[in-house]
C-alpha cells in the first residue's frame, strides 16, 4: 500500500510538467539547475581535495605535475565534447583514444609517485 501511495504522489507531481503548457520548459529549467548544482559540488570536492593534497602534488615535480594536470584537462575537455565526438566514427575512436591516454598518464604519474 505504501508503494502505491508513493507512486501516486510521483504521478501527481509529474502530471503538470508533462501536460500543462510550459511544462517542458519548467522541466528543462529544473534539469539544468540540477546539473549546475551537481557540477558545482564536483568542483567544490575537487578544490577540497587539491587543498588537502597540495603538498603531495608539489612533491611530484614540475614535469609529472604538468603531465597530471594535462591529463585532467584532456579528460575534462573530452568528456565535455562527448556528444560532438560521438557523431562520427572517427570521433568515437578519438574519444576512446583521448580518454585512454588521459587515464594512462594519470595512473602512470600516480604509480611513479608511489614507487619512491
């Protein structure tokens, strides 16, 4: 009985967004707001992790740190351009190669730092 009540509540909330005029616009606004909030929280967590591990990052040395930051930049840009890259078969291959290289460089820097 509890599950049926919960489904009814969800349907009552969803019906105005699906059938009233402007419902799709409101839905898009809500989805974009949730996406921005999620990305802001990811950026906040990344900044906190950077602050906690700043000393370890500086101990990597300039070359390894540049490789790590470059790998993160390639990863972010590639994930941002996923929709465009997946429009063609060459883009799909480039997407896979870029992600693979970025992950490989990131792991190799971390692995080399842990050997010492």
